[in-house]
């Protein structure tokens, strides 16, 4: 029974999608399970259950905090294909706010009177509406009653006959506001079975004003009674649909009222005149009895001040001429100035398109010349503000909305004053509801568009019709009239599985001078491709753009060479291939490429007003065709946004020139420059790479950039490969030049990439600023691939740290050019990891290039080479703080390193040039250092606690210090620091002393115990050296020579009051 019911509902939904389905669906779940069942996340990504641009989506479930609560899905029994809550709840783990104008809809059935509801516009998933946090809620309480929540406050509670138990009903929540975050208040309307709910006690309006607006839209369903049992089905969250429109009305001729149209309703509200005839259409007077209703319609307004008014009694005279004057002499209005009410139509034909028209004039009964009202529609259109007085006092206005009748044949439109006073409420004069002819015409044969025999209706469709093509084609080319130049207006195009051609002037054998005007009554016209191909060669006009929806696997849309003057937003969703035959194909449109490939044929390029590439979409500026020599140009007047895995790229070997006021790549969006030849970005406006965005140079690609760039990075970790903003070169022999500012965001930003072959070069000639850090990264492919980062900009002021990193066999060189202090005086990281090539050739290097540079710290990591070089000579790297060699080796090949802090060595330091350490600094660690002099005032402390530090040779200046730690290991044995000097050890003079600070960290020593201080392979005797020993228990300590060892003995566990001198005759190397 469930399957049959669902199939019928699905069929009706397909028929009704001609208007409402044009809006982007963020998330939809039909809860259809293929095998068995389980908790709500069971088979959530089975391929047939969820759809939408944000899928797949998992759920937060009540079972997380209470094992007795469940939200279950199954493919068996009465609950098959639904989510059963018995009791419990669930919440999609995704923010469904969109741009703030969105619609939440679902089917619900309660099996008892237990409380059940939905919380929406919440800040987090799983947040139920008693929460004091931001958001709203709808709670279904007793039979036929409900409550409205704002934060945790109950703002309304009313009866609704639609809310019967044991009956499935459809709930639609419509949210509207200006932007994210909202620039003002939000508006919310809730419809049950297409009938609006009164929202608040104060005014009983059908649209609620939520103060301050919404910033998020997490949705939670919950049944919280112990015996609660209900089902939720067909959950969907989408962008709001069409807008309500208005136009001036002067007389019968421009009223749009016509006897050739089919009207389901024509009502003259509050009129005691039985019939008012306009252009042979009879409008029936509704009288002054309340409530106001008639055959298949009713007007509802709970205000006590509601009344029927003759406008002449308050001094208003309509400026509308003709018989239509009789439609605007009486009206329904709330004299209290609070409530505008709602109108519900019934008995409509499901799937049929209609246009409802509200007739009125501007009234100025108060000093405020403003009758702005927000309108909400039961099909989930965009909540729209219309000023009834927009054309002036007493001047006519027609407010219209096009919609598709739903399965239950009901449609409602509600209004609420934007300003609360008697001059602000909407005045209801008269309305009509007309059928849109030919809304389901089917073209079922090849031939001329204007041949009525080709249409299942027997005649050519009326304007704004939605056109359906069958699959019975071979050539599948549709011709337009050769004789007439009149354009053809259609509301949408629907394909099956076969290729269709709508030819233009240049289509041989099918030439047509007829353009297609896409018009869906203010909504985005729909082009449903399915798995077919549409060759849109004809000229296309319209102001609302269009939405093209494919199946993601086989759908193709070809944009032909004939002019396409269409404007507005053009959405491409899930289209396998979109082929642009001319650069000027869509120059006036805002392009939104979502999970689709959009490519310009050969090297024509792309021209549009704005370009957004989203959710895996790919835009290719040119096809792969080296014979096409002109560069592929992208001309975008309002900016380019690439996000969520979107890619903008040129074809291999075809240069790309981008002209746009801005480019933003974020959240995984990337720009790829492929192939040889210069690829420029030029316009004098910025590039922004942030929050996971990337700019790639690939396959001999070259980029010269003369505009500012902003990069926002990936976090402080030095080995992360995800969630970063980056400029990357991929493969080999690529060149990138930046001549103006680069601004770094708050985190670390990466410049670099992966190479396999010829070397890569970055010239960073502009100033680098911003709060973030800079990560210069080069990786190779099992070979010694060289990356050179030439930093020549003066006054680089970015606040974060700098990193130069090499990986996978590459050699990364940070080269300083043009003067001193090219990097900020913050911390410098150098790291080198190697998985192939020559380990001696791989590594990270800083080339001073004859310049002086000061940094606060130097942090060195990775098992392979970190190198200081000075290709021009005379340069010094000054580190005011610590130098930490965490592993691997540091090669001081040329240039001078001056360390002002501590030198922590856990790797191998190879000194080919001068290593200077200032006084009062220290050396520690467990690594190896080549020939080295410890200056007066400096301290050496082997190990990272207790350990051994090795020197090739060591000279300790008088006045230097040795912190010697002694303790025990895990088994209780005594362990101690050790100096291992492989070569010569010495001091400069016997007249001065070296201080040994004894630091006992838990060892129990007897007075006769002996421990080694130095192991010296080149030790000789005959030189008197004075050692000062300090520390607890050193009163009787003695340092003795034992072959190649210097040892200490006589330490006892009582505190020492003073140090003493120990004279040793040792033959040491004496520094000259």
C-alpha cells in the first residue's frame, strides 16, 4: 500500500514541478531503503534515498543520548520508506540556510495525540525548540492544535482543522530575509496542506516577523512523549522559488483581463454589486458578510477590526478608468492596522499552472504614504515585499504570482504589513485566477516548431508554456518558422533521453531567425535535460536566466553560436558536459556551475557577468587544441568565485587570460594554469585564495600576476596537506611572477607544489603582508627537483612565521634578493623529508645571497638536509632566540649564522663556515656538531634532559659553562650527561676557569663514586686548566683525568656552600 501511495504522490510531484522545482534543492531524503532497516543513518547514501547539492548528509539521532529513543527507517511494513519516530528525534548534520530564503517541507503523520514537532533556524543540530538559543519551532500538541516558538518562548497557539491524527499532511515552512547574516528581520510562514497557519497571539498574522534575522538553519524533528509515534517522509530543504510581481494598471486595455482566458475564480471582494464585467469577464461580488468565502475560495483574517469599506467614504477616487473601476471601489481592510490576512483557493487541477492576480489601488488614509506588505505563497515562493502604493495614491496596481496547483488542489497567498499602522495593511479589492494554457504541451515528432500537428495538443503552445519532448526522434531537430521573425516564448524545456536541436540562424538546413524567450512568470525557467543532449543553437532571450538540470552522467547542453542576450542567473546543475561554441554565448548572465563541466570550444574563452563554480564544478576556458594560438580569454564583469572543489582551468598548451574585478578560490576551489605560454591574470583587482582554495601551475604553465593577491591558509602545522589556501605548481618547468602585494590571511598560507622534471621558479617581487604566515613548499617525484622561491619585495610585513620545506626528493631554496631583511623578524622553519632521488641533493635551503636577515627563532626538522648558503657572499643570518635542530642535519655551507639564544641539536650540524653564538646562549641536545667554539658566558647542556652531545672538536672559552645533570634511569642505575669530543678539546688560557654546574635530579651518590664528564678522543696531558664546580654536595668534588676521559668524583648529597678550583695538568689544543 505504501509503494502505491508513494508512486501516486511522486507522479503528482513531477507534474507540479514546472514552477517550484526551478529552485535549487539543498537536501532531500525520501527515506527509501533497499534492504532491511535500522537507525536513521542506515543506508543514508544508497544512491536512491538522498539528493540535492549538499548530499550526502548524515543525521544526529536521539539515540545518541537516550538508547530508548529511536528514529528508524525500513523497507517493510506500514512504515516502509518513512522515518518512524517512536519516540525520539533526528537532525540533519548540515546547515540548510542557503542565502536565507529557503523552504523546509515534509510529510508527517501522527498516530496519536502525543506532542511532535520540528525546530528550525537553530544554531546547531539536535537543538530542540524549548532551547533559549536562536531559532523557531512548530509543535503539534493536542488534536488539531499547534504552538509557535520563538527561541524558547511560545508566541502563538491556535487550532487548525488540517492537523488531524492518523492522516498524512504536508508541512511547508517558508523563510525569507535579506542576506546572510541578515540585514534586518526575517519573515516566516508555515503552510499545512497548502493552508497557512496563524503565527502569533498579538496580530494573528500568517507571516511571522523574527527579530534580527537568522544566521543558521539546523533542523530537528522530535517526538518527546514516551508513547509518541509518528512518521516523517519526503523531507526536503530548498531555495525559495518565484517572487510575487506587480505592475501598473491604468485601464481595461492593460488589465490583462480577457475573455479568451480560462478563469477558475473572478471575485470582487466586499462588493454588494452582484456582477462587475470587465472585458467580458464577470467578477462576482462577495458582499459584506463575514467570514468572506465563496465557491472554492475563502478569505481569512482574525482581526477584530476587519471590515468592508466603501473607499469613497474616506475620500479616495480610483484613477483606474473603464469597467475595471468597479473592482476597486470596495475593499476588505483591518481598521486596526495590524493584520492583512490570507486568501485560499481550492478545487484546482493538480499539475496545472495558474496565475493569481490581485487588483487594487494605492491608498493614503494616513500621513504615511506606504502600504508595503510581505507576501508568502503556499508553494514556497520567495517572500516578497510589495508596496500597494508604489504607483501613487489612487493609481492602479496588479499583483500577480504564477504557481502550479499541488496534489490537493489548494493554493494560498498571505500578506503581512511591513509597517504596523492603518496605512500599512494590505487592502483586498478583487482577485482572479487564470489558467496558463499549454503548460504540459508535448512535441512528439520531427518537423517545424510552428506546425500544430507536431504537438499533442493539436496546436502550437501558448506563450509561457512548458514544453515536453518525446523520445521518438532520429534527426531530432526542431525548426522554427522561416517566414515569421516573431520570437517564441516558452516557460521551460523538458527532454527525455534523445538529442534535441533547437536551431539558430547558422544551423545548415534548419536556419531560423526566431529567438526563444524563456519566461516562467518571474521564476527561473527550467531546462530538464535528464540524460539527453540539447543543442541550444537558437538565440535565447529573457531576464530571469534559466536552470538547467542534468543527470550528472550523460546529460549534454550545447550553447550555440547565435547571440544569447538572456540575463539573470543561469544555474547548471549535475550536467556531464556543457559546450560553449562562442565566447559571447552568455555575456549578460550570472553563471552558476554546480557539479557540472562547462567548457569553451577550442580557444574562444568565456564571457559572463559573474561566474561561480561550486561543488565539484569545472570550467575550462579552452579545449585541448595546441593549434589554437590565440589565448583563451575569460571576461567576467562582476567577479569569479570558485568553491567547494570547483575548478577553473585552461586547456593544455592554450594560454589563459583572465579579466575580472576579482577571483576568489576557497573551500577546496582551485585555479589551474595548464601548459606552455604565458597565462596572465590582469585587471588591477585582487585574487583571493582562502579556506582551502588553491592556485595551480601545471605542465609548463606560466603565470605573470600584476594585481594584489590574498591568501588565507591552512593552519600552523608544517606537514599538513588538507584545508589550506595555496598557490601550487604541479609537475615541471613552471614560472610564476607576482609583482604586487600578496596578503596572507590569519593562518599559514602555502606557495609551492609538486614537480617531476625541470625546475620551477617563483618570483615574489611585491610586498607580502597580512596577519598570517608563509609556507614555501617544494616536492619532487623521486628526483632532485629544484624549487626556487625568490623573495625580493622590500618591507614584507606579514605577522606570521616563515617556512621553507622540501619533500619527496626535492630541493627547496628560499633566496633573498635586493637587500637586507626581506623576511619579517619572526620564526623561520626549515624542514626536509625525502622519499626518493639523492638524499644529498634533496633538502631545504636559505640562500642569503649577500644579504643580512634577522629572525626570532630557527626551527629545523626532518631527517634530511637543511642548509644555510650565501651565493653572493657577505651575508649573515642572525637568530635572536633559539635554534632547534630536531632531527636530520644542518649544513652551514656558506654565510654566517649568529645565534642569540639556545642551540638545541638533535641532529647533525656540519659547519663549513662560521657559526657564532652570542654570550649567555646555550647548546643542548643529543646530536653532533662539527668544529665549534663556545664563547664566554654561554652554556652547554648535553641531552634534552640527560644525554650525550657530540663534537668533532670543541674549544670552550674561559667564562663558559657546562650544566652537568646526573640522575637515575627506570631501573635505578645512575646516568649522567656526557660530552663526546671526537677530535681536539681545549681552552685558551690556564689563567681563567670553566664552570661545571652539577644538577642532581634524583641520583644517590657516595663520596667515592666517579662519573664521566668528557670523553675526548684527542685528549693529551700537560696543560693546567681551572674548573669551578658548583652545586649541592660539591664541596669535596674533584675532577680527574682518566685516559681519554675527564671524570668527577667526591660529590656527596649535602648542599655545597661554595665552589672550589681543581687544577689539572692536561695537554690541550691551545687556540691562537
